């Protein structure tokens, strides 16, 4: 069971890291058609896009959906791990 918990924890950490990379890259002028950037967007969009539809940008410019995504992912991670430990 501990191997499954470790795999799930690593998967959540990698996904959270990818969201952070996307946030950092949004501050830099990058080519959105670069294959690595497109893969990053394809991986993170399933979580970020629904949140963007719900949460409007603050002041029309500041997108807080990555922050909400990171908090939500961390909560889901903790709940999932606590359920698995309880089994």
C-alpha cells in the first residue's frame, strides 16, 4: 500500500510542479507553438480551464486560477492519501 501512496504523492507533486512552470512561463514571452509548451498546456488545461470559466481574472489581468488549482489539488491529495491510509 505504501508504494501506491508514494506513486500518488509523486504524481500530485509533478502535476503541481507543471502548473508552477506554466505560471512562471506566463511571465515570459514564449512561443506558444513550441512542442514542449504545447504539451505543458495540454497537460495542465484540464484543471485550469474549468477554473478559469468560474473564476474571473482580478482587475481584468491577474489570473488566480493556478492558485486555486494548487490549493484544490493539495486538498484532493491529502483526502486521497488519508482514505488510502485508512484502508
